[in-house]
């Protein structure tokens, strides 16, 4: 269902009270990790990561800024709220183990809406083997607010930073890029049409790939597992949430290096290209500046190249250079341009 | 200054961009804990709590729901946002070590406002020996949103639950109660007067104690340290954020016990009594149902009583009974009433 109608059954959340709501939302939790010693129901959760380092990350998602409930099913929102945080942990080479979740809701939402949201949260927790161990619920005057903190563990000092790429390392990308941004353009267009003419059925024809990439992204657990299995040490890593340009510049700046990126090597799905064609937009621009792909960008030593060519989910797109050479893209027409960050900027943009 | 005027110097946050803002806000961070291996500036922070258990808690604070910027200085808000989370960790018997902080801000706020807020955050971090290791900033369409996650450590299996009080244990309270609620009533009254007649100077006479308790609460690190020093094992503990009644009922329910609470033993400061008198409100009601005191409620074995009578910051207010007897308060006039939770409820109330 593209445009969400609020459910007809509606239980006022105020009828449960805050503690009743928390009990209701967490009654089915079963911990999957030994390290989850104590979960929801006390002042704080207790974790035990004896002998491993733990990694922690947090994200704040605001209605009207990070998501639009006109076309985002609450279950998908719950799922995505978890996944975007896990993506940050995988980008550190860590294994996610716990999350905390805080939700602010206005009285526009009933209990059934909260249940839908949490169903998505628990689906993601189960898929990625993560325990929800705590959180907070609050009323909001307006809008839906989600804050997730994710905690993971990593073998001592084996976490992967952004700042440790080496000159000559190969730049690699998982999966494909640019789809989520096209998905957003598409949904924004359909929303506009719907608002102007509610009886027109949304034209989803052929756009399920790009819409799915926006609404239900996955974190690349499989890539971390593959690298470990093949004993490939990524020398640096970052997840692609703000667009490839922005992430490459983070690696370059923090590693004090330059890079060469080949446009023709950037992985873009045929679905994305077809959708971009309909919108008369350059798919490369979507990959470079679109964001929300939640793929991994990482570097490896050239000696590890042979170990990853068998994996079709990984593309080698360039290499790291001396810092003096700057960060550059070689276009399909063989021109060289400096890479500039024009990614979605949560501070200055309106979505 | 009671009513905050937005500063005349104003730097648009959009001029920095998200990454510039984060750099600006975190440039002076110096870690205080060895366990803070890697902080702000990567996908996630890295913590290392080798051989200890870690404890994690999170809180979401929303403008217009949890705080009113008409009378809450941003520096105080930053300070309080940290302290309320640390209070939860102390209530577990844990030592806070790190926090993550996410902030959502509308374009109503300039950089100077953010600096003020973070000044309060860093002041609290320094006072309590805690490191800010990560976070997120986002634009909000409306209102100020704060989400803090705090992480602490505890000797393995020495954390203090709500569910482990024993029959016959003594009920203890740190500090004094009820002041924050009176402070809120007072500030709400002054705000109303100000809105009706902006030229009338606020009448702060004699109310600095209750106002201070609301705007700048402290977490009771000293009580945890005292109990440890005197080798007193609290058998259960909770922090008093929703009012004494609500917290006592949590202990009773989760420990499957009843209790007797003596009204005359409830610690209430003379300042609070005087202020309550002016508002024609019962100070006991403020203590029972007011909330936001951030004191500790805990139980101890009767054998430990002698060890804590020297500490004037701790009051023994009652004892735990069999569950069949229920949770009761003995009033000053020697009547017995069941304790009912009427605390501030973030879901159903309007402040």
C-alpha cells in the first residue's frame, strides 16, 4: 500500500499510560545475545562484552525531515530506523548486539500505529540478531521522532576506521548505488499527484526496485562476513548514507590521501538506470549525491584484489593516491573532475 | 536571566553544514576514560570495558513536552539532558563513562544557541567524568529535540535492580523531594504573567532553591560512592524522576512486595515548604507526585541501618512488607492510605 490510511481500530495510547505502553511494546522480547544481561524494565540495560571492545552509534530520525509518513509505512520506518544504525556498526567491522530505541509520538497516532512501527523494529532485530534492551517513549506535540542507539562488539583493536586507508589501496563498493534517491523522487512525485487528484492510482509500474531501496534498506552484514571469511582486511570503511562523493571525501580527508574514481565502475542497477531515464536524471549523479543507499565503501590492499573478484556484490571503483593529487573522478568521456560533496545534507536540505 | 532573549549575534547553522557543525561542537573534546577508545568522527564510537559489565540507558527530551525554552536556559537544558541519564546509571549502581547525544534543531536556533546548549553538556560531562563519544545532528521542522544515551560500567553482577528488595528492608531516599515541581509551578506562573504584561519583572524572591532544583538537577554520584565506601549493599534502587509514589510502586511491583511509607519521614526542604505554602499546595503531594527530583530511592537490609545514619543526605522513610499488605502511606495524622501513582506522566500530561 503506497499511501497509508490510518487504521480504523484505534486504541488511545493515553489509556495505557507510559509504563503500560512500554510493557505492551516490549512484552515479546526474547534476547538473542548472551551479552544482554538485563533488558527493558529497570533504569538501564546491562550488557557484558568481556574481552571484546564495544562499538556504539546513534541516529535521530524526524518526521518531515528524514521521512514522510504519506508514503512510508510505519513498519518500514521501524525496520529502517534499526538498519541505518546497524549499517554504521558494520562500517566499523563490528557485530551489532543491542539497540536502545526512543520514540516521540503525537496523539495523532494510536496504539495500532505504534504496534506497526515496533513490528518493523523487531523484524530488523530478529534478522540481524540484535536485542532491544531499553528506550524511552514520550508524547510529542507534533510529528514522529525516532532515536536509535546501536551497540556492537568487535575483536580488540580490529575495528575499521575511516582514517587508515593507504596510498595505492583499491576503493571498493558493495551492492549498487543511486536507487534510493530515485525512489524518493518517484514517491515525492506520486504524493504530489495524489494530493492534487486523490482518485488517480499511483503508478508503481517498474519502480518497485528503487522504492524498495528507499523504504526498506538492508545493512551489509554479508559483506563483513565475506571479508572475514576470505581474510580480507579492509584498510578503511564507511557506510554510504550521504552519497558516494561525500563518503569518499571523508575517507580521503581522514586518511590524508587523494583518490581516483572511475565513473564507469560505479555500480548502478539496470532498474535504477531505467528509472533515472524516466526522470531525465543522470544515474551517476544519483549515486554520487543521492545518499541513503546504506552500502559500504571500503579500501583494500592491492594484494587482496584476487580474493574478492569472485564476489559479484563488490565493485572495485578506483584507488587511493597521494593527497596532493586530490580526489578526482574520471568520467566515461575520460575527463577528470574534482569530486565535490553535494549529498543530502540533513542540516540544509528540506527532506 | 529568567526569560531568554535570543542572542543578537547569530551564525546560521546552515553556513557550516552538518559535518562542519559536528566538528565545531566537538572540537574541544578530551576523553577522560581509558575505555573511550575512539570517539566522534567515524561511523561509531569504540568503547572497551574489559572485565566489567556495561550499563546503558537513554532518554528523549522534547521541547514543549519536557521543557519550555521560555524559562529554560539552553546551557541548563544541556546540563540536565546529561544528568537525567546519569541518574539512571547511578540508580543501577553503575559508574557512567560515556554518552552519545543527538540533537534536532529548527532554523529558529543559531550557532550561538547550540554552543550554549553544548556548554551545558560539556559542563555535566566534566563534572561527572563522562566522555561524549558520538551523536547525530538533524534539522527539525519545529522544536528542539534531544536524545541522550549514557553508558556506564559496573563490577560484574553488582548492578542494582528494582526487583530485588526483601521483606523487612528499609526504604531510603537521598536528598529532598518536591522542589522541582514547585519550581515548575513558579516558572509557569511567571511565564503567564510575562506573556500578559512583559514589563513586569519576574518575582524570583525566595524561589531560587525550587527553580534551581528544576532547571539544574544533579545526579547522586555521592550517594553511590558513600554506599560503596561504607560497604552498604542497596538491595534495590530506582531514581525518582516521576514522583515518589510512582517509584515506590515500581519497587513494590517488581520485587513483589508491599511497603509502609511514613509521610512525616519524607525529606522536604524548608525552602520547598515555604514555596508550597505560597502556592497553597501540600508539599507532601509535590514529593509524592511531582517528579523530576532525580534523587535515589533504595532499600537496605536493616543490619546496614547503623552505617548510614551518619549521612544527613539519606532519610529512612519506611520499610518493605509482604505483598498482601499492599503499598501504604501512614499520614502525619496517623491514617493509612494506599499509595497511588499520580506522577507526571509523559504520555498523558501536558508538560
